[in-house]
C-alpha cells in the first residue's frame, strides 16, 4: 500500500485532531445537556476518529520494510485494528440502544439549547475540515477521499441533533432525544458492518471487487502469446495492496519473448486492476528439445 503524499498526510492529521476535538466536545455537551442523542453522536464521531487513526497508522506501517517473518510487510495491521474498532463500537452501540429504550419508556427532557449549540460547533468544524480537504491537490488520494466520507457522515449526524434540539426546545418532546440516538446507532451499525465485512474479506483472501477472477483471467488471456491461464489467485494484502499469482500457458517462445510477455502482463495488472504484486509461472503446451524455448512440463509444475 502506498503511503499518502506528505501534503495529504498533513491534511489527514488535521482532520484527525479536529474530529477528536468534536468527539470530546459532544460527549461533554451530551453529559451536560443530558442528551443521549448528543452522546450517541459522540460515539459515531469516535468511530471516525479511529478510522482516520487507522488510515494514518497504516500509512506508517506500510513504510516498514518486510522481514524474514513478515514477508509481505505490515499492511494487515490496519485490518486487525479495524476489527478491534468494530468490536468496540458494537459494544458501545448496544449500550446506546439499551439506554435509548429506557428513555423511550421513561422520557427525560434534555437541554435543547445546549444540544443545538454543541452540534452546531461540530457541524462548523466538519464543514471547515471538509472544505480544506476538498481544496487539497492530493484529494484524489484514497485516504483523503475516505476522510471526506467520514466527515460527511459526521455532518449528517450533527444536522440531525441540531434539528432534534430545536424541536425539543420548542415542544418539550423528550422522546425525540432517544429516537435520535437510535438513528445515530443505526448509522454506527452500518459503518461497523462495512468495516467487519471488508476486514473479513481480506482475511479470507477474497478477490477484491474491482479485480474479479474472470475479468483478470480474460485480461491475461488477451496478451499476445498467452494460450491459457490456470491456478489463478487474486487477494488483498492490505488496503489498496493487492497480489496475484498464476500459471500462464504460452505457445513455444524464446526466453526474450517470454520476458516481454511477463512485462505486458505485469503492466496490464497494474493499470487495469491496481494489482501491484504479480507472480507468474510460465508453462507451454508442448516441449520440444530446444533450449531456446521457455518450456516447463505441465505435469511437473508446482502449485
């Protein structure tokens, strides 16, 4: 996985600090106002703080060289952290839902004015950070784009709390606070489900969605000189770090021609499927006694 450029990394650090500040502010404001919705949104924002921290930690881990034991490097630190994050947030969400049900049965009237003020500050910070990231010349960086999505979700939660606080202040509808907290809990659960699903897919070494095996097989088969592909495997090492191994059957060719085919396959996998680690074993359909031909008996091929 390539690390973000220096400029985008600085922007992500700013987004992380600002988002962490929002989480602390909303938690304190929620306790002061007695608003479960505000505390729930603080948990939602905390999820995004952890997600941003994981992205930055993964960028640092990706720079660590591979070792004789971790031969692929340390990119999967991000996956392990994401699973831990998902488990923690799932537990927090259960607590939120249980408390929300209690408050629906026995409503409590929170301070709507504090809810609106705190959520409005959070929304303003989200807008400022989002605007800063959108102006970044590294905005095509996937880490930056992911951060913008997280911030957009935080802004949605803040808008919901602001609207709820206004209604509570005007009508005294205390039931709206736990109802909003259930809405935020649903957002958190959707995020946790996506995190766990993606992490499980990586650990199960599933082919990434953008590099389905039939499409990869067809693309390799379209390279001149290739007459077959088998034992094809595509998997994900870490975020945006994909690998491929395959046995590729060639017609009889000279060694120099086979090397050119290998370069073509490697370029096609990088350009079309963002697969950066390509391992190919060549085979041929028939083996004549000619040392100028690249030829490996299919029956004795390993893998």
